[in-house]
């Protein structure tokens, strides 16, 4: 399964292309969750709902831990699957690999120019591109929305990235870029003296008893940094615990705490860190009445603009899942195709249609195509993983579990409420 999710310039968009719009029609999907332990009271309703929704969205593995102790899980077929490809959650793992190289000085800083590793970039605008710009998607490099257009067919993903033209000046405009991220595979190899997958295997993975499946590579043998790493839910959860504990693993500091903090600091977008993302405590979406004139100016076909204007005028939504369902209702049965062809191909993500108000950061997460998630909720000491596997690009609508993070946060709130009651 290839990572085909586009990130138009605005970055405020859904994080996959095959499942751009998830529905909330739970009644159409019937399944029963498997609980790790019996639920103690009605206060555990959020956990019960999370696991039931995990079954309904045909998840292969969902596990949630608190302080390293499992709160509950759902496994398809009642047993934990083997390693599942993480899609773009791979990027969040690659970000962790850079920490030890910074700690021992093999990478000077995140603001070190990429040209230090690839001297052919020591001229022109590319000389300004830094590792940080690769990690916060502001490199300015040209990029197609789908990885199967350029990256997958290319024999060498690193050389493809090195040869890319610039669409924007470095450091100015955020635009999600798989092609640029693949340069990290080469940078890590040059800094570590071994391929990125071997460096992680001999370092973090060995120290944490993590056993990955075969990492997807290009024809030149470079492991992709954009996607391609298979891990079990348990092993992915270990990496979440590492982030939760600021780089400390069972008493040993594997990654500097300061570096972990830096990964989860907002960059050019409030929700974007360094190959990690931030989720607010809440998000409210109110239709922007001025957006329809902008859509017409950008050349969006009039039938699409008219459908959105009719269906969304004055609408308000209290979470991402219901917002996407509202767009689907407005656009009709071909909503996913229309949204991608008419809006996202023009760099207009779904959230651009709304004024968005949000609370403070409540969680850090990695997210991958199809609905792969690694979520860390520091205040509640919670780590959660959701995985789904597929042999092709044909997940059905709703299977990407777009509301997973919200349901994890609801479990965290339930946990906080229980803790508060116990203290009284």
C-alpha cells in the first residue's frame, strides 16, 4: 500500500487521498470489540466507544496504554497482528532517528544546511535549505501530490529529491512534501555511516527491543523516509512511550529531552511540529462566508462551488469527523473525487472552507494514510496506536477512523475525571 496522501500548500487538509471523507454512519458497520480488561463503570464509556469504533472501522490493531499499562485493545481476529506498514507515521519515527546523531555531534544542528551533506547544493537557493526546513515542510521543493507520480517509479528517491526544482523560496511557505523528506534517509546515512534502517536497527530499535518488518526501499536500496516501515502495535507504542518520557527509556536517556520537546513545538503551522503533529483539546468549524468567492476566483467548477455554498452556508461543526461528513453531504455521493479533483488539486484543503477555533495542544501524533496513528497525550500519560493493513489502495469510506484522536482524548478526559473522583 503506497502513501498517496497529498498535502496542498495550505497544509490544512485531510491526511489521506483515498479516504478524504470519513462518515459517521456507525450503524452500517457492525462488529464487537475485544477488551483487554472488563470495564469498571460507566465512567469508562469513552474507552468502550473507542474500542467499538475500532471494530466498526475494520481496524487491525488498536491499543491504548496509560503509564505503560494497557487500558484496552481491539485486534481483528482476536489476536495481535504482526508488523504493519506505518505509512507516514514512518516520518515521525525517522524524526526520532535524528536525535542521537545530534547528541553525538554527527549532525551539528537542525539548522545545518543540507548542502553540508550534498555539496551539489552549495549554490543558488538550495544552499539555504536546512534539515529543519525538510522536517517542517518549508524546503520550497517542487512536489507532486501523489507519490506514485514521481517517487515510487524513480530508481533513486534521494537523487530525485536532489534534482528537484524549487517551487517556493526556502523557509517561506509550508507545503507537505514526501519527496523532500526522503532526503533525510540520505542525510542520516551520511551522518551515521550506515543506511538509515541499519542505524535504527543497531541503535534505538535494539535498545528498545523493537523488531521491524522489512522497510520499503527504492531500487537503489535506500529506505524511504516518507513511509515504508512496518512495526507491530506494541513496538510502535514503545516509541510513543519514548516520546511521552522525553527520550528516556527505562531509566536510560536515548534521545535528548530537549530534542523531543523541539519535535512537538509549532512550526509555520500551529498544528505542525517537526514530522510530528499537534492536536488541540477541541476544534470548532464555522463556514467562512467569504470562501465561496475565493473558490470561484481559483477556478473551482461552479457546480462544486454552488453545492458547497448551498450545503455549508452557516454550518457549524464541533469536530473534524462531523465537518468532513458535512462536506460529504454537501457534495453528494462522489464527494471524495470532487474534493480532490476540484479543490485539493488547487491547493485548497477542506479546512480552508471554515473559520477554525481550537483549544490548547492536548496531544502529539504521527498519522499515516489509511488511518495509521500514534498518539501521545502527555497530561494523561496516555499512548494510543491504531493500525490497518491493506494489500492495495482500496480502503472503504470510513475505514481511516478520522476521529481516532478525538476518541483518545475523550479517554484521557474520562481518566482525569476518575482520578479527580478518587482523590476526593
